[in-house]
C-alpha cells in the first residue's frame, strides 16, 4: 500500500512539471478580470432583485 501511495505522489510531481504555469503578471491580470466580472454580475443581479422586489411590493400594496 505504501508503495502505491509513494508512486502516486511521484507521478503527480512529474505531471506538475509538465504544467504550463502562468506568469505572475498573467495570474494577477486574470484574477482581476474574474473579480471584476463577479462584482459586475453581483451588481447586475442585485439591481434586478431590488427592481423586481419593489415592483412586487407595489402590486401587493395596491
């Protein structure tokens, strides 16, 4: 069992060497893009949630 675990980690280490890792600048740029899209989507959905909530309240209170 221990030899299988050891072999797994050795193979995983070998595969990590084949990965084409992004540069630091590219990783930062992509992270900023993901955060900006997430914030934009949150604002978009939040606005429509607020809008539809107010529309429903106005219909219910009539």
